[in-house]
C-alpha cells in the first residue's frame, strides 16, 4: 500500500471515529454519562435509508431521494431520535434523581431496545444498500488511486468539525454546553437551563451520529443491526483517550484511535490483525489506569470520571 | 487474640452460633426454601419443558447472584461479568468435552489436556477457580478504578476476552460452537449450585469484608479515612463474584451441551443485568427475586409468541416481542423504581 493511500485511509477512519467520540463526548460533558446508545442511533440512521421490511432484498427509501434530500433527512431523523431518547428516557430519569449507575444502565437498555426493534422489523440478516454512488470512484494522483469515499469522509469530517467549533465557540447554545461541561451546577446558577442545555448536547450529538450513518453506509454498503456497536466502542475509546469531559480531547482521541487502528491494520503481521481490536480495548483499560485524565488533557483538574 | 481461638467459652460459642443461624442460615434459607418448593412442584408436575425452564432459571440465579456479590456491595455497575462465565465455560469444556471430538474442536490443546477427562464436578470447581483467578489478576489493576471509569474498563475487559476467544481457534473453535459437552445439569444439580452460590454470597455479605466494601460504596473517602483499603475490598468481592459467575457459565454450557463465544456476549450481559436491576441492585434477595420475575415474564411472553388460541383465532405476538418488552420494563423500573422490587432489604434481616 502506498503511503498516501495509507494516510488517507487512516485519516478517514480517524475522522469517522472522531465524529463518534465527539458525539459521545458532548453528552458526557453535560450529563457525566457515557451514552451506549450512540452507536445504535447511527444504526437507526443507516436503516432509515431503506424501506422497513423483513424482505431479503432491501428497497431503498430515503436512500433513493437524491443527495440534497437524503442527507438532511437522515441527519434530521437521527437528531430527532436522539432527542427522543433524551426526552422520554434520560429526562424522566433525571427528574427522579437517578444516579450515574442508573443512567448508564438506562443507556445500555436503550441500546438493546433499538437493536431489538431493528431486529424485529428488519430481521437479523445483513442487507446491502447503495447510496452516494458518485462517491464509489477513485481519484488518481499520479499512479496513486484514492477511493473517493475516503477523501469525502475526510472532507466531511473537517466540515463537521468546523461546524462544531463555530457552534461551540460562537453561539449561545454552544457556550452553554461548554460552560455546563466545565461545571454543571455553576452553569445552572448562572442561568443555563439544565434540560435545555442537555437537549442541545443531544441534538448536536444526533447531527454527528446522522453524518456518521451516511459516511459509514456509503463506504461499506452494508446494514447490520449491530453495526453501530463497534463504532460506539471506538467512540468510548476516543473519549477515554481524550480524557472524559474534554471535547477537544474526545476529537483528538477519536482521530488518534482511527489512525492507530488503520496503521495497525496495515503494519501488523496478518496473524495478529484479527486480534487488533483486543489491543485497542486493552488500550482503554491501560489509559484509564495510567492516565485517567486522558492523554490529551494537560490541565491539572481533579479526576472527573 | 489468636490464642483464644479453639477454646471459646460458652457465651462466645452461643454468640457464634447465633451469628451463623441468625445471619447466615436463616437469610439463606429464606431465599433457598421457596426455590426448593418451586423445584419440588416442578418435578411433581413432571413436564420436561417446565423442568428445563426452571433449570435455566436456576442457572441465571447463580449468574445474577455472582453479579450481585460485586455490584451489590461495591456499587460499581459491571458490564463485564459475562467474561467469567465465558472463561469458566471454556475451561470446563477443555476438561470434560466430548471424547475423541475434543481434538477436532480444539486441536491446539496441550497433549496432557487432550488426554485428560476430569470428572464433571471437579472440572466445574477448577473452571470456576480459574475464572476467580483471572478476576483476581485483572482486578489488581481494574479495581483501582471506580464509577463510570470502572464500568467502561469492565466492558472493555469483556471485549478483549471476546476478541481473544474468537481468534484463539485451536483452543476455543473460534467463532463456531463446541458441541457435545456432557449435559449433566439437571434441575437438582442447578439447585445445588444455587444453594452454594447463595451461601457464598450470604457469608460474604455479613463478613467484615462485605461490610467494609459497603462502607466504600457509601462514601469512599470516609471509608478510606477509617482505615479501609478500598482497592483490596473491591478486589475480594471481584474475585468471589468471578468464581460464582464462572460457576454459572459452567452450568449453562453443560445445560445446553454446547458453547460458543457469542453466547457470552451482550445479550447475556443485558439479561443478567436487567434481572439484577429489576430485583434490586443492592440486595441479594433482589438478585433472586429479580431473576425469577424476569424469567416468568419472559416465558409468559414466549407463550404469546408461540400463539394462544382464542376461539377460532390464534392470538400471536410476533417473535422478538420479549426482548423489546424486557428493555421497556428495565427502563420503566429505572425511572419509577430504581431501587428495584425489594430495594435494599434482605430476606430475614431485622431492620
């Protein structure tokens, strides 16, 4: 494999992981909860591309509408579903003073619920679907052929990062999210509404999840009811690497993880490649033990996890 | 103090006896006797379908009691205890599996292990002890963590072992199943295991270790200031619960007669955790009550999934209903009764 291909490959995987990690990190920031269901909302967005049915051949539904309709519809749908989990599960939980353990278990329950609803409607058989056909080609630079989808993923990641940075930095909801992530109680005392700021965080998290749905399906072309699980795990790893609660750290953590796994995939001897994920999950444990504040956070803040 | 051990005077003997009867035997009996009555009832009815449902329920009781030993006393939600069921189930398969087929399923086992046929009881104990050993070794690191970080690390532990076992072709048959394990687990074997699990959990609960760990759970800083070594106490609970969870895994394998890595995965994690939450995260009684409640609900829904004749029509719930309803049930319990059915109470405990 050519080095340029490898870099694009690594960046595209890293970008996707960073988007997931950032989505999980945003919610963790305001709620101190790792949202296990994040990956399953990505799955939900992917399945919204096809007509709900148990038939073996998937008929495209939203996936057939043309880019300018499809992209906003999927992102909007995932955002709505994400907000629904907040409104109908997490908000009542917080209203009943649920502790961290209950929230964590609840997000696990929502993850299981979504998986089984998809299983119920679509069966467990993987389905194939083609979207964004125009991205299936290659760009040739000299004698190097780069898959267009990888280049598009990198571009989309950059655009989304820019969007999130502008949102967090220059809008009122963004500032509220950042202040609530710093110190939730203090933010509330200064007039940030708890329910609203949490809903903002879930909404942005939903936009990112929807984007990942599209990028992931465009790349793989396959739907599976548990496709979101490995992505969510990558996201946890990213947030842990970046130091839980730090948004910048979550982005960098996800990016590093993606780059590391693409490099491991390319450079590990073949017999170890299958166990690559074991290394990655082992890495989480190691980071939690050795640097619970994350490898990208330099602040001397007390351990917050 | 050691010189007085063995020559207790009469009041001391009485006090010891009272501790045992009042705090161990009585609470344990109150949990076990209803289950025993159920078992007798089931075996009197004699329907084999009912008997296997009950046996499976008892196996889940063992697993959930294992989970409860750790979660109930430490307050740390574990998403990783299925790992110990996985480890012990395979360890038991290595020792007892299927005669000549053993070398075909698991060709890389060392020669001595291939030739070995351990009696099933011994194999179950060794396998569970191996799970406990793994818990002890991993726990030395993992038990430094608490709260969300511990939960994530424990989930990562499950992922690590799942990935390793799936790729450890020569020892575990990889992604395919190992079939032909001796199916010795009947209603009464499972009951005996429940008895053992509940005794272990009760003794741990009333021991000073259990008390100290619950002090850590309530307020880690205060417990540490009072001289409790939080790490060591978590580690003890983790090891004991690893043993009991492992035992549950062994039973499950020898109940079905087949094991695969995918059996010990998110579904089982979810189911056992749901059972514990429904009953009550903080109570051993809750573990037993929750397991039986969830089993009864699941089985009743399954009756609907197979269809019930109403007049001329067949009333039939589509397949998959029970998983969805279970997830809803868990969410409802978490929102409206987060302490579970029994809360923090224990059967037979004076408040």
